[in-house]
């Protein structure tokens, strides 16, 4: 599978805005991104991250899934808060989970759990290890 069109576009187009973290099935190319309005240091940091490794923050979230099993995002936030791992915000934990889903390391179990709010939430699980 090739790169998405917006990554192949070498011309700078002010009207074309790339998604923050693109998702599509079978993605073979992973890249960290900074928002257009972020400072140059954020863009430099995103460019410096290797595309074939997961970051420590992602590894910490993956280990919580491997330790605690299947969870909703709400349960992930609670389980993570009980660890001695570096602090991450609720939003950051959901983002790390989403990035792990994009990489195929965390998967949707196909099941839902009813939250206290009365809404259904997807249940996520660590993908089986090779």
C-alpha cells in the first residue's frame, strides 16, 4: 500500500490540511505529526521520532492492556492511574490507545460496555502477541 495522497504532495498548499494522525486499514507507514499551528520545535520533534518503534508513552498504555485485559477507555484511565507509570492525561491516554489501534497493537473486541452515563463504550484489548 502506498502513502496517502496528502503525504505524496510535495507542493505546499495552504488550503490542504493533513489529518493529525491518519488512519486507514493496512497502513505500512507510520509517522508522528505536529499541527500546522504548532511551533517549529514540535515539528522537529515529530520528524525525529522513528516510524518503526512505539514511544514510551504508547508502550506504557500497551502494558496496562496486557496486564489488565480488555477495557473501555474509562477503565483504561482508571487502571493507568493506579500504576506507577509516568502520568498521562485522560485525553493523552485515549490518544495513545488510538495510536496503538492504528498500529494493530490494540484491537476493538467487538463488544461494548454500558458506562455510568448510560452510553455504550467500546471494549479494547491488546492484540495477541506473536
